[in-house]
C-alpha cells in the first residue's frame, strides 16, 4: 500500500457544539466522521517508475547547477529569490499581494493587507534554511512560529490539539480530514525519521516528506507554507542547494490543480505524481529565476551607464544595487544597506532621482520613500511567467 491512507471513525466533542447552529448541523455533529490515518514512511521502500526517478535526477542536477552560478548574479539576488519563493508559496494559499506592497512591508512601510503576512513567510523560509542541519520536531515548530508568531501567536509553539479539516463546515462533509490530533506526535516522529534518511535521492525524499507533512496537517494554521519551507530545508540539508532558495513554489503556480491532485494521489498510495510535480516545478523555477537574474543584471548595467561621471557617486551606486533587494527604499534602509552616512545617502538618492533610476514617492504610511519601478516591473514579469503553464517570452 505504500503511502496510502487508512481511516478510522471519530466523534467531535459535544462540548464544542456552537450555541447558534441549525438543527441539521447539531445533529450531524453528533454523528461519527471519518479521519485519515497516515501510513508509516520512516522505513518505506518507495516504488517509483524509472521515468519519475530520471526526471527527479534531471531536476536535481539543474538545481545544483543554478545554485553554483550564484557568483554571477547581482549581489542581493539570494534575498530576491527567497522573497519570490515566499510570495509564491503564499499565493498557493490564496494570499496575494502586489510587488510594491510587499516591498513596502519589507521595510516597515506597510502594516495592512496580505503583504506583512507574506513577509512573515520570508522569516519562516529563513528559519527553515537556518535549521536545515536539524530536521526535528523543534525545528519544524520553529518554522511555523516564524510564519505566524506575529499574526496568530495562539496558533504557534506546538502541534495542534484539535481536529482540523479541509473544506466544509464540519468534518462530516469536508474534502479531506487529516488525522485526529492524538495521532499527530507519532506521525510527525515517523516523518522526522524519514526526513533523516540518507538512502534516498534528495528531491524524491523532500517531495514525499512534503506530501506526508501536508497529509498530517500538524498545525492549526500555516501548514501549506510551513510544508514548503520544510521542502527547502531538506534541499539544503541534502546538499542540493547551498547558497540560494530557488523559488520552487513559483514553479508550482503554473499548475496548482496538478499540485493538489498529486497530494490526493499520494494519499491513495501513488507517490510518483508528487515527485513529478516537484521535479517539473524545480525545472520551471530554475528557468524563471535565471531569466530574473539576467533582467536584474541588465538593469544594474544600465544604471552604471547612467551614473557614469557623477561626482562622489559611490553612495548612489551602492543604493542602486540595494534597490534590487529593496525596490521601495526609505532613508533608514538605504543607510543600513550601504553603511553610508545620512548626508551621503541623501545626496545619493537625489542623484538617482536626477538620473531616472529612482522616483520619489510616499508609502502606505505616508512616509517618504524612493521607488525603483524597473525592478518592480522585473519582479512583476517573474510573477506573470510563474502563473502561466507554458511561457516563451
């Protein structure tokens, strides 16, 4: 049966009955519902097709090659990719925001909407990468805490202690009911043991671990984004990625239905599909990220040309490079990113406006910022390519 689920009958606690509900809902709540029991995978022998293994091998090689090219990319490109992965992962959960809004949230100039939540996902990704050498219950909980610690502090710091379900108002009519919470600790211990194995191809192992994590659904919230952060931790842990966080979630965006269908197939015992989905997403992510790197390198070369001949232009050049990471920038961020004094940064910003690299503006908080529209346009193009099944431009 491999990864196939089994099921058990459970009942909701009577004490949880709401005061205001229809008679039908209250009667239904008193009936048993069916919850999943995840397969044990710690010692599973994965039976994957040769084609699936070959594609995973090709994708792994592409990831390794791209990661090794990091010295050829613009200086802050690793941070740009990390943010792109975080935004794409959030978009899968229907948390969307414009590139300018996200850029404002990064520098503390926007506190409303989805943008701050997406920035929290960056922190979860950073935590995942920092903890990649220690795939454990504690590190996985730390990833989810980095994600939701600010927005939902009551939902972090532990695995869930209640039944959750996907779709429907009750588990009785849900599209998927993860395991009862009393099974979560044991299921996660089994998953951690699987993640620590050294006898499997890394991308295959990471894809299966992700699918198992989403099946267990160990947290009350943030499972999708935490599960994709775990994928990156495993790619780093396995040595596939050493310098960059390749935006694999951006690759998933071209076929979100296929991603969720693959999770469903995994729960039927068919592991090939989830490995194929992540292999394809990795290849597409590398292609898209390489295009973004080329676009940003071209922008930087164009700014250098525009800034040629400016007296005392060192701060201006440093600020221009910083806007690859901070396309909306304020004075404090520019000073921190460049290490230059306030007068030097103020003069550099004025030079960049004069030469058409930046435009002055106001943030959502009505504070003064400077905007690099060319970088925002390049990021928008990256997002547009990620959302198309086949792109050629």
